[in-house]
C-alpha cells in the first residue's frame, strides 16, 4: 500500500476487560492488507457531540482466543 492512510468505517465492539476495540474483516480485505503492512490505526466514534479518538497498534486475534470477542459481538449485535 502507499503511504496514504485508508479510512474505513467498521462496526465493532469495545472490550472493557482488555481495553481494546475489536472489529472483524475478511482476510483479503484492503483494510486487513493495509494494517498488515502498517499496523497502526485510529478509532473514532460516529458522534460529533460525544467525540472519542483512540490510537494504537493493530493485531489479529488467534483462533483459540476468538470466543470472548465473538461473545461481545453477539451481545451487541445479536
């Protein structure tokens, strides 16, 4: 990827227990390829009246640790 950040809206969940934001994506998605090459991201809310911005490093969750994140998704999105 070039050096221009790729901005993309994603649905996700905040994991209070581990202080992290979780989102899912297809392994061949552009955002996954970009993050693999440069694992830094900024997460913001869609609200302009209750703004939050978090910056950090991105990493994939290993398959054996996926149950917790899936549970958070199911609780939020059904």
